[in-house]
C-alpha cells in the first residue's frame, strides 16, 4: 500500500497520461472539443507546481520546520503574484 | 517538398523536437526552451508563437518528470524552494530591466558563462559526494532545517550530500533569475551548473531540482501567455512531446552514471552557449 505522498504521485502519473490524451484532442480538435480541452490542459499545467509546493509545505508543517514553511510560502506568494501582475500588465 | 507539405509536417517536427529536448532537459537539468525556441525560429515560427510553445514544453516536461524524480529522491524540494525564491525575485527584477536594457550584451556574456560552466563540468573528474555502504536513506533524506539529503546511485548505494556556499548559490541564482526575466527563458541552463559546481550538489540532484524549478517558472509564464490569448492548439504537439520526453528522461537519468550525466550536461551547455551567443 503506497504511503499518502506516494499515492499523490501515482495520481500525478495518471494525470500525465490523461494530459497526453487531452493534448491529442486539442491537436486534432476532435468533435470540436479542442478549445475547451486546451483550457483544461492549461489549467493543469499552470497549477501543478502549486500542488507540489502545497504537499511540501504540509510535510514541513508536520515536521515543525518553520524556516522552510516560511520559504515555501514566500515562493508560493511570489509565483502567484508574478503570474497575476504579468496578466494584469500584458493581458 | 511544397509549402503545404511543410506546414502539414510542422506539428510532427515540433512533436519530435519537443520530445527530444524535454528528454535532454529532464536528464541534464535544463528547461529545454533555450534549445527548442531557436529551432522553431529557424523553422519559420514567429517569436510570439515560439515562446509559448517552448514554455508549454517545459511545463509539460516538468509535470511528467517531477513525480518520478520525487519518487526516486533525486529532486530536492527544500533546495528548490530556497533557490527558486531567489530566482523569482531576480526574474521580477529582470522583467522590469528588460524594458530599459537591451539584453544583447548580457545574453552574450551568459552564453560565454554557459560555455565556461560546460568546460568546468566536462573537465572535472572524480565524484565529490561518495556513496556510503549500508546507509539507510530514510535516516539521511529530508533533514529538517538543512539543505542536506541523499539519493540512490545506479548501484543501489546511498549517496548523502549537503549544500555548500549557500549565499553564493543564492546570489548566482538571483542573477540566473534576472536573465530568465530579461530573456523569457526558465534559466535552467544556469541553475544546474550553479548547484553542481558552486554548491557541490550531486549533478543528478541538481538536474532534477532544476527541472522542478523550471516547471514553476514555466507555469507562471504559461499563465501570462494564456491571459494574453497566445496559447493556441499549435502548442499541443509541444505539450505531448514534453510529457513523453520528460517521462523518458526521468526514467533514464537514474540508470546513468553521474559522470555520464555531467558530460551530457557539459555538451548541452556548450551547445546552448553557442546558440545564445549566436542568436543574441
């Protein structure tokens, strides 16, 4: 039985396969689903690092490793703010 | 071959190029966009189209590689969080500077820096972090409060390591972030040699950690491109190639000796250095 973190990683493996199928749908525009599927693929590719950072933050929180909880939170805030500012300034 | 045939073949060429560069990226710890984007420009893509395709490939490659690299413990998330925080601050500064400073001279300088890093890594012999027979990786990995951990080499031995010269690494990673912000790349080709040659992180760990860092940078860039409406179905082959190549690279890297990975990284850095200097 995989431990909880490994279970999440197995989910990421399955999601990678789903993403290949979805990107193929985008490529072929099967049944006219290309644009909607591209939106879904983009959401996954944009948000997956947040999942990994979140998992790491939860682990460091459990370990009471406050220095890295602070660093990880700072990284999360900077990355989110960078994306938001970039969209606001150039979108 | 007529123009129609070329345009019909273009997605398949993009698929092949993205698969190859994502695989090299996952093995050697470069984002890969710095190789893919110039190739697309040569094929006639406009920079406005090529940049999103490059970043989509990097994000997809990292998405496929990071779970495997986290599982085999070559990716160090503490190290990634520390260095990417510094790089992100540098990237923000670089994005601001890019409006006022022409990046040509900086690009040439960094192309030369990539070549110097290639020579430094390629000519170095021996192994800094040696395996410890009979060590338990569960006792050595993920040490709270420390940038120290361990990974398993191809012979199944545990190799402990600890980051050295952290302030220098932070400063240089900030510079790599400035470059990434100025040039619209992930800067991975600078981050891996900084970790390996300055901070004495094992090259496989440096490469896998850079893949995760490049994934963060690429996901932020993708969000911006999506907001600009620049992500179209044309990037789909780059995403598929990134996913397949990233996974292949992550599966291959643990089976390769550290020296082979270092030599491959050196060759890639030399190619990137030449590409960067020529295209600057």
